C-alpha cells in the first residue's frame, strides 16, 4: 500500500509525529515558564500591568489581522480568561472587569474586521430582557453609582453574548480545541504556583475550617478555588475527549493533581465541586461509546483514587486535619439563605424585580445584614423579576441548542461538561469572573472530535486524515 506523503515527499505519519512532538515540547516549556510568573507578577508592582497589556494587544493584533483565523484569535481570549484571577490576586492596576470587557473587545474586533455581523438571536434576547431592571437602577440611583453597578452586574452577560457571537463563527478540531484549552490552562499554572508559594512561605497559617486567604494568595478563596478547579476540569476534559499520546497523559495528569490540590487547599469547596460536576457530565454523555469509556474514563477514575488515597491525606495532615472536616461539612456557608432571600424579593416584586444591584441593600431587612448574591440564577429572579425568569429560560434554550447542533458524541460530551461547569460556577460565584461566559460561548462553536483511533480510521485510505483527526496547523492562521 502506498503511504500518503506531503508535497516534500515526507510520509504523513512521520510529519504528524514530528509536529505533535514539537507541539508537546512547546506547551511543556510554556507551562514551566508560567510557574514562577505568578510570584513575579506579585512582586513587580506597577510594572505588572505590562502582562495584561501585552495579552490584550496580542489579541487585538490577531483580531485586526485577517490572515489569522478566528480560532487563533480565540487563543488570546482564552489566555486572558485564565489570567484574570491572577491579575486580581496580585492587584495589577487594571480595572476590575478587564477580563470580561477585554475579552469582549478582542472578540468584537475580530468579528467586525471580518464582516461577521450576524449575531445569534438567543444570546441577544437574553441580554435584551435584562434591560428593564437596568432602567430601574438608572432612575433610582445617581449616575455614577448606577454606572458602577451596571458595569459590574452586566459585564458577565455582555461577555456571554460577545462570546456566543464570536464562537458561532468558529470550528474546532481536536488539535485547535486542545490549543484553546491549553491557552486557558497555562496562566492557571501561575495561579497554582503562587498559592503554593504563599502557603509554604507564610508562617503560622491558621486553619479553622473556613475559606483561607493565606492559601489563596491573599485574595478571595472563592474565585481562586473556582479557577484552579477550572484548571483541573480542563486537564481532565482533555484526557476524556482527546486521543492523547502517553506524554500528553502524564502532563495532563500532573496538571490536574496540581490544580486540584491547590483548589482544595483554599478551603473553598466550590472549585473542586464545579470540576467534578463537569467531569461527570462529560463521562455520562461520552459513555455512549464503550471503547472511549474503557480507554479514557477508567484512567481518570484511577487518577481520582490516587488523589484521594495519597495527595489528599498529605494536604489534610498539613492543615492539622481541618481540611477533611471542611469537606465533610455539607453546609452552604449562608448561600442557601441568600438565595432564599432572593426568592422572597422576587415574590414581593414579581414583574420588574428590585432593580440591578438593589438586592444587596434590601437583603439587610431580610437577613439583618447586607450580603452579595452568590447564585446568579436567584439574582436574576430578585433583581429582574419575570424578565429574570425569561433570562433563565433563554439560557436553557441556548444550552439545548448548542448541545443538539454538535455532530459527534464526544463533541456533545464536551459541550455538556462546559455547560455544567459554567452553571455550577454561577451557582456559587455568580458571574464574578469571565470564565463561565467564555465556556458557555464556546459551546456555540462546532466541535469535531474523532471517536475512533486515527490508525483505524485511516487504514484503508490513501488520502489525508479527516479534519477531526488532522494536526492541522493551517487553522492557526
């Protein structure tokens, strides 16, 4: 049988192995370089602003240069999303919602430059139903306060619409989707190493069973835990949905253990629960393919057992036994009470809600203290009333539509995992970070993931591999 070759006469399998090897080395080196970056960003002072500026400018450059394809532009947005919590942790002098508005700016610039102006209807409708409650805020508060509130509360929905619009023009195969997920994961190495560094260098850390700022890099444990959990989810998702060489499996397993360990060490449980939910969703949908389940799900189960048997006991011993107590506690840390107050405010103001941002102050009458909403779904009810109910229904429609339009089982499995992770994030951290909007937007893309081994699928053909199996570097430009 004649072996397929490229135009230089190099056998295609040899070329693929060479490209895959170089790609693996690239990501390993980039990951290692990002380990100390988190500590450097902390210590750089005002100069740390160069990091987000560089990321944003690279994204804009790729966006305005039409020789780069949309998939390439998405890598810059993904990196920005992954680095957002690092910049907040280190108090880098960029405005608070830079991750969401910066990502949206890159996405919209790329769309406008290429003339992709048709916006999906469901995300637009979702944003539109949030306007009435915003008008209440504008009329009841002074302009400066109203602007600050709306900028914060609507940044997540706005980025969600921009991401859905952007990704509706993207098609990912295994190679480009892996590149995208690695782009999210790489800056999270900086977050993980920074939290590890401060945990081991801080003297007399007090572990009392509550979320711990000392092991979270001095920043909010809820957000840090969530993003480290995203890193674990991304690493395990790559193990579940891609055909990985052994070296990739080792790399991804090590990354998953690092992210999971640092996530649980923050004593904020949301991050690991979000990751677990996303992984279960991928596994349940992907289990329709027994061969995939045998080759990919079983090793992940083994990794989980290894973590629980070896890594978690070490962490528990480091915390004096309080880590185990924390995860045995099934309490919601007042989140259930806050959500219940949102529902009560909804019944008292069913049509338009209390207005965007107003539930924070009004909750004092119900709980005897002010409290920020942690659950996006209950916030939509209290602050937007029936229009919030419509927003929830539209979110469901978006997820169902994105799931049904995928062409492969593993494509649907990934969409299910991304959707579940995002919804769980919004259950315990609302839309405080750009990540849930980004992942929900990603589900709008077409994801083509091979469900057979490349060797079997190409054994009887002389032509090039199908797009789902091909290490297609042309998609980078």
